[in-house]
C-alpha cells in the first residue's frame, strides 16, 4: 500500500516539474496526511510513550505544539506517534497531562534542547502560503 502511494507521489512530482507555472497547490489535508505517515514511520510504527504496554489497533500522530501554529504545523520534529490512550484518552495522555513533556524528557524520548529548539521555531512568524507548504511537503517526502 505504501509502495503505490510513493509511486503516486513520484508521478505527481514529475508532473509538477513539467508544469511549474500552474502547479497545483498542496492541500492542508494532504500535507497533514504526509506528516502523519512520516511521523509513524520515524517511530517504527510504535507508541513513543515510555514503556507503553497498551494493546492498541490504531497509532496516531500528535502535534507537540498545536497545529494552529503555521511554523510548526507540518514539521516532522513537531510530531510524536502515540496510541489513543497516550494521545487523548487517559489522564497521562498528551492532551490531558500537563507534565507530558517532562515525562518525555525524563525518559529520554526527547531532550530538553530539542524542546528549546522547537519552541524557537514555534515562535517564528510564518505565512501559510503555497511555497511554505511545498517546502514542508518536500522535507516530509524525504523522510518517507
Ligand atoms: Zn501508548
């Protein structure tokens, strides 16, 4: 399934290369789907919460900083793969535990420096224009 998707993307970039002037802009939906795929792949398709023992059927990609922030919205660095329990469902989840980041740092899942760098990027003003989306899309495709 992944292979055919890659082939499809390859075809599309070839097609775009031939018609650079009236290139079809990448949609948010497509970018976020690519962001999710890259996140899960990087995580080895496992929940990244320390010592997760949950029996889950579905793995989700969480935005460390809210996806409302354009500068970090499509960054692979701003993602973490989580099972539903550690994403949104439990009091220990990313959406409910105010100490979630600290737990990641204490357990070596991410470093303090990593969060500092991500915070700098989050505070950068960025317009959500087509060239930004294209740039982010290419970066994500490199990770797939
Ligand atoms: Zn989990």
